[in-house]
C-alpha cells in the first residue's frame, strides 16, 4: 500500500471557464487561462494556457483558439482533455515521474447535469486520472474561505466565475438550496463590447473588454475611490480606422447594470427558498462572495444595499475555490461525503 501511495500523485483542479488552477502539495502550481490553440489542418494542439491566450483574437485562418469550457461546463470534449493533459504536464514536480497514477479532485458547478458530470470525469480519466472525485464549486469556495461547512449553521456563498454565478446556502456539509445562472464574467465582457459598439461606435475584442472590466469595471455609478478613465483602442465602425477613446467607470457601471440586476434577482430568489432557521443564521453571518466577479468594484456594497445583509469578500476571491479544492484533496477522508467517486 505504501508503494502504491508513492506512485500515486494527488492533484486538485479548479476547472474554470476563464482560468484553470492546479494545486499540488498545497501549492498552486498552475494558474493559466482555459484556452487552447489548434492548427486547423493537422488538428494538432499548438499552445495551451497563457501562450494560447496571447493568440486569442489575433489568429490567421490556419490557427484557431478554442475555449473548451462554456458556462462552467465542457463544450468541447476533445479540447478539454488536451487542455487538462497539457496543464498537468506543466506541473514541474511531476516532470520526473514516468506517467504517475493520478488521483484528482475537480470542482464543478452545482447546477450541472449528470451528462456534464460524466464529461468532466471522462476528460480527467483520459488525461491520466485513476481516481476522480468531484466537488461542487460553492462548497469548495466555502472551504477555501475557512468556513466550517460541517457545522449546523447556514452560510450563503456566491461564486461569480467566468461562465456561471452560483448562489448556494450551505449547512451540515451539504447544499440546502442553490441557484445557478449563466451570467458572470463572460457576460460582463459581452455587455461591455455591446456598450462600446452602441455608445461609442467602436468595435473591440473580448480581451479588450476584459481589460476594461479590470481597469474601470464597477457595479455602482458612484464610488468612494474611483479609478481613472481608461484609454480604449479599437476599430471605428463609421470609418473603419483604428481609434482611441477614454471610458469612465460610470459608463461601465451603466453597461453592467442589467447583468448585475439578474444576479441580484437570483440572490433574492435563493433567499426566498432558504428555510427560516437558516435565514436567521444568514442574517447573522451575512453573504460571502468568491470568484473573479467578486473583485468588481462596489459589487459587495450593491448586494448589501439590495439584501440589507452584510457582504464579505473572500481574502483572495480568484483562488478561494482552488484553495478549497486543495483542502478537500488533503482531507479526502473527511470530505469524502461531499464528493462522489
């Protein structure tokens, strides 16, 4: 058994729509965009992660960039497998091993179907996993934030990732009620692209929209510490010539208003479904935010104004889910009841 354990390497994967993180021996060893570049004629994978991200939106007709995950689930099975395999190869400590036996804990959205679960499991097995455990993202986020999920206390977790926004009420190691909506980071980018096209007659790409969201993204039109206006470059729709304009956080707050309202409605809907005893706990503990979307300026304040509840942002919201998945892997016997093999 000891020899078997020596040859079995354990890794935790946060398989996200926007980014994939891998934890090995309590450390995040891979943190790269979930994107693959492929040659169209030979179908050979040219680049994975950061290298493929550099090519995104700049390829010629012989190369295409693919994001294998859409709305938190695998949309392209073959490319997802190639991506997982490629990401595992980037783990430095595993490079000396000759095809180690891998035990993986992968986190998945709480609202996915059995077919979608099967796709995640199959992709991991084809990429070399001998044992695969799945854990729901809100549960992993709660563990990553240091919440004791086994206690008989209700906690509301909101994980806003790239493809999905997951709202879950957790108690006694289980998800009591949850809402899963496909409005998150990618949808924010689309709203920004649309706004720039309609308001400024300028055509921008997905990567530029992402940059705008990071630099001047806001959930509120009035901020205590506002960011400076951001210079955006794109193609003028009237003349076809490249041009530069400046956008303010107020404009982006207006652009994102519709998407954030959908998230607020889902939070209220989840609170309505919550049993009264757990509602009493949530009133006391408040709401916890995780995921990249939690970093949007003023989002915590806006949710707090809407729900009249305190809102706490995770210490490192981008990595909270990955951290929780790593803790679940380390204490696999303790958290086995949360995961189905």
